């Protein structure tokens, strides 16, 4: 994570910090008044996150986020979703755990709402900062991967009985590949920044796979895959691990809405199995770490074996291929549109990201059968263990 004085992911944040009147913003939230230090935090591509600390250490620290309302058009709906999910998770928290540490807690504003709009039209929210935790952009150990699987599997399990009708789609068709490909097509036709001619090989490659990528959507529409409440942004850095690298909390709840488990499985795998960064320039460095895949599967199935359908099980590897493909489509579309969606840190960043995700997709495609066998084996092993336990 990029905290180096005021350099944040390579960007100088002096300007960004001085853009906002933090004193006024903070004054609208129900926190103890004081002289808070403010630093940019995290490496998310969408929202702007700031850490608020008082004195030394992280006691009494908060995380303040400016919600990207270009991306999230319905902030009120998004925050209502977030409250439903948080309340549901807190309602289920067992006596063994500590809900304040394991589930995000929103700080209310003085008007009792959970977000505040400043006079420039920006939307702000605040959560308690969970100290002694870490998030990883790159996964390096089987323990981390296993914990990631258990975290998202448990998340699906806990939300199984939350009424999907309570949640709005915070971004309509967010993970609908057919719509994403339509957007790419529109961006090609518009060619608003004149770069389409530079990316012909990438476009040809992506379009070659387009028709086979709609399978999960089609199975969903046919009612073969059940719509559940899913996270939809299961990048590994959206989990906080404690100091022993055990899962503590699933974060970044902006996109929790109805979806298919294969999407969450696939997006997590995208960020776990890759030996290199999401935006790796050197494509040869992008390799698959199979032990991490197996560990994630083990963790995920240990929490979901009791409710996943056979069709869902079969869809998991399809999701693992689809998500890097879809990410390549999304990054490339943003490149063609002039970098209007994701934060970028240098010109051509979205193209570099798209190429890296395409490379990851190619690697996964070549190992599809091996990945499927691992899922099947783990499923059988866990089922047998359960049978033995209940015998
Ligand atoms: P984004 O939408 O920009 O990805 P996130 O909600 O994921 O924003 O937060 C960005 C980063 O901040 C996370 O990857 C994590 O490192 C850290 N983070 C988020 N929420 C908390 C929290 N409550 N306590 C500690 N760290 C947090
Ligand atoms: C964005 O906010 P962040 O960085 O967790 C994006 C995800 C992408 C991800 C790619 C709302 O997630 O969909 O998978 O970047 N979030 C949104 O790194 O578009
Ligand atoms: Mg995030």
C-alpha cells in the first residue's frame, strides 16, 4: 500500500488534501472533536480514502471516504444497502467473535444520516478504523489465500438469508459481460481520444472470446444459477487480515448486491493466483500460483459446501476465467474513453492493466482443466470430511 509521506501510489497528494475543507467535513460526523491528522490511505481505484488519527498510534482513528459519485450515481441507495448488510451481519455475529472488529461500523453524522454531502456536491462517509489489520494487493502465502476463501465463503453464507429485494443495484449491470462488451463496442465506434488504432491486437483477441464469455449470464437468466447476495468486488485487498494473517473483516461493501457466486470466486482468484501485480508491465512475470488457488478453494468450499448447488460448483472456474477477461474489457474501454472511470497513475496505465489481465486470462485458459480438477477434488474431500464428522 502506498503511504510514503505525501506520495500515494506515486501521486503527489498535497493538492488533493488541500482541495477539501476537512475541518468542516469532519465536524458533520459524530466523533470526538480534536485536531486530527489526515493522510490518504489504501490503493483502491474508485473512492478517495483518508485515515484520520489523533495523537500517536491508531486508537480513536477513523477512515473517511469520499464516495465516487461519478461511479455510484445513487449514493443514498448505496448507503442504505451498506446499512442493511452491516446490520444483517451484526445481527448474526456469534458470541465468540467481536462484531466491532469483524464488521465495518459506520459513524453517524450529526443529522443521523450515514453520509454527508459537502457544498461542492461531494459525498462523505466514515467508518471506525480497524487497527492491527492489513490488506494485501499481492497474496504470497497459502494461509492468506485460505483465509481469503473462508472470508468470502462465509460472507456468502451469512448473506444467504438477506432479502435481495432490500438491496438496490448500486451500479446496474455491473458484472454483466454482455453489457460490458456493448460498452467496449461503443467506445471503439466513438474513438473519442483517437487510440483505437493502437489496440487492434488486443481488440481482436478479446472479441474472439466474446461469445463464450456470456455463459454465466445465460445460465443465470435461465434460472440454472441462483441469484444470491454477493460482494462483487472481491479483490484480495478488500479483506482485512489480523496480525496473524487470519481474516478479520470483509470491507468495501459498495457493490454488495444480487449476483452470482462465480463472480466473487473469479474476482478473488484473479487477484490471488497471479504472481504479479494487476497492472504488471512485464507479461512474462504473470504466472499462476496453483497452491494459492487450491488453498483459496479449500477455504471457500469449507464455508459454502452446505449450500452451493452443483451448477454453482461447476460455474466457479468459469468465473475465474470470466473476471480477468471482463477486467481487461473494462480497463481497455476506459483507455479508449480517455481514462474517465478508474484512477490512473500514468498515461497508458489502463492499457497496461488491460494487457496484464489479458495475459492472466490466457494463462488461466490454458490451465482450465487443472483448475476444474482441483475444485472437484476439494469438493469431494470436504464432503467426505463432513460425512465422517456426521457419521
Ligand atoms: P476503495 O473503494 O477505494 O477500494 P476501500 O473501502 O477498499 O476503498 O478502502 C481502501 C483501503 O483502506 C482498503 O484496501 C484497506 O486497506 C483500508 N481500509 C478500508 N476500510 C478500513 C477499515 N475500516 N479499517 C482499516 N483499514 C481499512
Ligand atoms: C475497482 O474500488 P476498488 O479498487 O476495490 C472496481 C472493481 C474492479 C477493481 C479492479 C466500483 O475496485 O470493479 O474489479 O477496481 N470497483 C468499481 O482493480 O468499479
Ligand atoms: Mg477496495
